[in-house]
C-alpha cells in the first residue's frame, strides 16, 4: 500500500471498528429509537454512512459510478440491525478496496463536483477527508443516541 494513502486507510479502519463496536450490543429496538425532537436513528445513520462513503470514495475518488438514493437513506421504516450492519460492512469492504488501489499521485487528482449547491474542483484527498470527517461526525451521533436509547 502506498505510504501516502495508508493514513486514509488506517482512519477508515478505525472509524469502522468504532462503528461496529458501538452497534454490536444493540437490539433492533435501539437501532430504530429516535429522540422525540430528532428524526434520525442509529439505523438511518448507519445506512446513510454506507451510502455516503460509497458516493464520495467509490464514485468521486475511485471514478466508478454508484447507484445512490440519498433521500431513501433517511427513510423512516424500521430497520433490522443485522441487515443495516451488513450493508455498512459491504460498503466498508468496497471503499477499502478503492483506497488500497490508490497511489500518492491519485490524491492530487482534481475532481469536479457540486457541494452545498456550489460547483467546485477539489483534490481527491479533499474528498477522502470529507468522507472520513462525515463518517466520524455520524459515529459521534451514534454513540450519543446509543446512550440516550439505553436511558
């Protein structure tokens, strides 16, 4: 693995280890629990994280199209923990494969995208950092929701 890419892979590995450890003891009820004043559940955040990582890393960085319905990621139907965790594991494996194939020169490749309704040109490394930060943000939410659901 390219030494310039290794920190991205290590960060992805740690984030997913923490995600899987956080949800492992949960029940379907806890995965679907929502605070009365919030709309997301742990299950929704897991499904959204899988979709987001596939989009940013597989499609934007890796250049392979993915089918994504972002709005559906936030659907309110009850989710089975095992199924949503399996989806996140599959996304992790796919994303990790893309990262392992990258070389240092790939990190500086320019990517054109629309972000927050603005067309931008960014380096692939920016898209990787954005995806990792995004997943980390949702990990924090999941850890808080887990404590709230158990209370």
